[in-house]
C-alpha cells in the first residue's frame, strides 16, 4: 500500500520515466546496422551496460529515491513506530521496483525487437551478430534462456548496487555517499561485467 501511495504521490516523474524507457529502447534498436538481426540480439542491445545503466538503472535510482523520501516523512515514521520496519519496507520496495523495471525494459525490447529482427535467435550461424562480435558460435542458447539470464543478472546487479548504496548512506549518514557509490558501480558494470553471464 505504501508503494502505491508513493507512486500516486510522484505520478508525473513515474509516468514520464515509463514513457521514456520504450522510446530509448526504440532508439537503441534503430541504431543496429546489420542485416541478420535476431530477437536475442535485440534483447542484448537493450541490456547492454552502456545503455542500461544510464537509462533503466537511472530510473530505478530516481524511483527509489522518491519512495525513500516518502517513507521518511514524519507522519509515516510515526505510523511505523520502529525504524527497522521502515528499512524493511525500503528493501521490499527496492526489490519490487528493480524487478519491475528490468522486466518492463525486457518486454519493450522483445516487443519492439520483433519489428527489427528476422529470427528468434541465430547465434549458431556465421552471419550472426553474435559470431561477428565474439568470433564464436553458440548453438545451444535459446531465446528463453537469454531472456531469463538477462532478467536475473540485471535484477541481481541492480539490487546489489542499491543495497551497497543504502549501506554507504547508513554508514556515512549522507545520501551523497550512496549516490557516489551508485555512479561508481554503474560505471564499473558498464565495462560489461555481467555480459558473459548472459551470452555464455
């Protein structure tokens, strides 16, 4: 209920960000310049770290900051009585927000990718983007596996970064420390740390 209250309170930033994600996904997919594009390639494009961490992750940071500010209101703290209850709520809200945004981004990647792709997955062919990028074939991968691994890896990555940012915030008693950590971690993951977990 508190999460829904936070969404209602900040409905305009939430709505704008929800509209921005599919628009940015479309731009990213439109930039693919290759003739043999598969739907799996489109998924990989919208979760590419250099794209994901400056779009979807930024939206998750915005949402969680807004909802956290809402939970810090005196009236909310008085209803909860114990500080630990507020922290548990923040953890649950973070899990839900990160999962929703990761799946939301993947949904639009799959939906819009269906207009740009010619097959579900072609990573076992020599003319595929996968082979041209990595110089190896992957005949065992399926689209379902790619989507599942992408969802799980990015959800866990988002959670890990937000959890460490919360910890930095709590230890330093300063929200700026949490933001600095998030920027550093996003930059680190932009190097493609989670990409091998998905592509195999």
